[in-house]
C-alpha cells in the first residue's frame, strides 16, 4: 500500500501502531516510577530541589486516569482506526504522549493537599471527556461498517454536536486531569493540546473532508461547531 498522509487510505499500519503503543506504555511506566517508586525524589535530587511524594490518593487517581487513557488509545488504534498511520504521525504522537503522561505525573506527584471538590469535579470531567471521545468514535465506526453507508459522511450521534467532538472529549478529560493533579501549571498541557487541535489537526482534517465529501461536508460544517459545541 502506498504511503499516505494523516488522513486518507484505509490500512492497518500494524508496525507504526505497535511503535506508538510501546512508547505509550513506556511513558506509563515512567509515570508509575515517578508516582510510586521514588522517581519524584530521584528527579528532585537531579534538579537540586526538595520535592517529595504528595497525597497518596491523588497519585492513585492520576495513575488510574492515565492508565485508562492508555487502554483507550490501544482500543482506538487497533480497533477503531482504519486509516493508514504514517511514521511521522506515530513518532509525533508518541512524543506528545511522553509529554502528557510525564508532565501530569511531575506536576501532580508532589501535591500534599488532600483531594477535595476540585478533584471530584476533575474526575467527572475526565469520565465525560472519555465518553465523548470513545463513544463518538465507536458509534461512527459501527455506522461505517454498514455497506449502505460506504463513502458517506457521518454526521450523526455526538458528531451532530461538533465536527470534532472526539477532540473536544480529549480536551475535557485533560482539564479533568489538571483538577485531579492540583497544580495550576498543569493547565499548560490542555492548552498545548487545544492549540494543536485548532491550528494543526482540525484544519488538516477539514481540508481532507472537504475534498472527500464536497458539498455534504460544506453543509455540515456551516451548521455544526468545529470543536466546542455551541461555541467554536
């Protein structure tokens, strides 16, 4: 199969997906080391600071959230994602997953305060964002498996609220992780994620959809938010 860009031909790309999954797992191992195996103290000694492990429940929740995210990415990569994944995408996403996982671990591991209402809200946002992402893509996947829908643009379900509701779900869950993390500097991570969606992924995907579906996509995009329902 010939190489294609981020969007286009269908294909398994098994090697690239395996590369991505191995790197994501390595990032998760780094998270475990930082949160539970003395990693944060080791990093503190390297940096010449006095960091130490913070609230145990906060660290447990952070690891649980990042572990569930790992499982969801596996499910998406090997079951839902039918298009070709090129090496550039596999490497770029792997680097981002290292930054996301290690960043949350570093900024949440040392927070001493017991979790409160903010963390509770964060858990709810994390669950909501996870559902928005995985449920929307799963419904689209099953719809596209029907031969009668071959070559048609999917605009139903959660995608009726936003063209990129799956991306919006990732933003929501990452903000939820910030609240669980308890460190305001962690907001940098969802800000970087949102900027990547708005300035890179969404324009690229919209161009592909416009070329593939023509007037159907133009009508859909004219009446549907791009990322955040009712806002943008």
